[in-house]
DNA sequence: GTGGTTGATGATAATACTTATCATTAACCA
DNA sequence: TGGTTAATGATAAGTATTATCATCAACCAC
C-alpha cells in the first residue's frame, strides 16, 4: 500500500528538487492520510505526532514548492487558510459541510463546459477556477446543529 | 444620482444599526464608486483621500456588520484578502483577470441549477457557493504580459 | 431641545497565517 | 569521499484581521 521512500524520492527528484527527508515525509503524509485536505498546521502537527523534528517554515516552503511542481494543489474554502491535497491528475471541485467541515469532491463536465463558454464569450482566456459549494451534510448531528443555529 | 445622506441613514437604521457618520460614509462609497469590489484597505484609503478621519478598525467592523445585515456581500478571489460589494439582490459570480485584476460579473442559471442538483444528490442542503473564474482578459497589454510571464 | 444611556469609535495591542532572514546542516556529484 | 550548493529550522518580519478599552456621539424619553 505505502510507496517505499525511494519512490517518493523519485517523484521529488523529477520535479527538480533535492529529495530531502522533510520533503519525503510531507509527500508520504499526503499519500497515506485519510483526510485528503490538509493545512500547513495540519501537516506540522501530524509529523510532530509521528515523532519527526521539522520546522513550520519548512512545511510552508515545501507545500509551496510542491504546488509549483504540481505534486499538490491548493484551495481556500473561505476559511482564511490554505489547504493542500495530492494532485492525482483529474480535476475536481468541492462540497463543504459548514457544520462539520467534511469535504466531498465532484466534477461536473457540464459546469466545466459552461465555465469555458462564459470566459470565451467575454474574451477571457480561462486559466483556472475555484468552485466550492457550502451547505449542511446529511449527518443528523449537522442538521440538528444547523437548526439550533438558525434559532439562535 | 447620489442618494441623500438621509436615505443611507434609513438603510442603516432598518438593519438595526445606529446611523453614524462612518457608516453613512462607507455605505455611500459603495453606492458611488465605479470600482464595485473594494477591500477594507481600499475603503480606508478612499475615505482618507476624501478628507474623512476614520479608523481602520471601524472599517473592518462596519464591513462585517454590513455583510451580516446583507447590505454588502463578501468575496475572496484567492488574493488573501476579502473584498466587498453592494448587495443589490441578484446573485452573480465573477471572472477575474489575473494580469490587471479586472472583475467581470456573470450569472449562469444552468450552472446554478447544476450546483443545486449536485448538492441534493449527496444529501447536502446547499446554503451558498463561491465560483470564480481566473484568466487573461481581452486587453492586449494583459495578453502581452501573460506571454512574457510564460516565457520567464 | 436636553441629558442620560448605551452602543460606536479609534488608537493600539493582539492574533492568525504566511513569508523572509540567516547561520548551520545535509544532499548531491565530481 | 569531500566540496559545493541548496535546504533546513529558529526566529523575525509582514500582512490581514479581530479584540480591548477609554472616550465620544446617537438615540430616545422627557
Ligand atoms: Mn479535493
Ligand atoms: Mn460582484
Ligand atoms: Zn456535516
Ligand atoms: Zn486584464
């Protein structure tokens, strides 16, 4: 299941970066974690919990480098802080539960096509887009919480 | 063209807020400005330039209050800072030029419908969404700049 | 209109997230 | 197996935003 460290080293190397231990550990974390979407702080705490000695500055640097190397992708989810996820090629957008923070992924080819059309009509060369849906998921606890909030 | 200050006072009052001079000036700015989308800093500098004495903390506070009162809406545009615009009822999304920062607005009913459908299928009660398209606008200067950047 | 109550203001401190600096360390390659 | 050069980590700095608190001004009852 887990790729051996040498494979991670390969991926990192072929992005033109030295295969250092912090980089290997960060990439491995994204490949192994169940929670796909991680902030810098998430990565930091996770590696500390694993007994690694790593600086927060290194996390931020490496996440940025991995994004530029297209090993990771970055999103905002309107939370004020960036989250990253493994880039596995196929584009998708996100559906976020405002109560529990759960993130589901989707890709709708029709929406993608319409976006392209809108940009073209206005003479824009479309480079990227951010689409996030926010709502309340099917978890009964989330629905109860939502009802409680709407009362106040 | 300009609403009289008393009208702004009305709008503010009916949101349950005292019609103070800073609030009146901030609301007026959004009603009069040509550049629809303004950050807290934009508002601050604009009012200072108009000779107002106003604190930045007040700007932040009032923008938040106006958003809660649905007089303004907030967006992020992936810039790391929030921008606000007058809420005139009809929802729309944004197309942003990555070279000059120009913002165009659009609303595609088909995309709206598909979003709703995606949320429903997954058992989410959709509350809101953020859709922003990023690209290069038709301005020749922007296209030249984009070409220059892609070379490096 | 006036005055008292109460919420608003603005200076500034604090916080949250992120990037820059720089001396030390480690990856790579000849 | 060094030497070169880039990476690391501690920490300072930067940027956007929120909290604190003493002073001030809207509003409402009179
Ligand atoms: Mn994702
Ligand atoms: Mn807009
Ligand atoms: Zn939920
Ligand atoms: Zn442009």
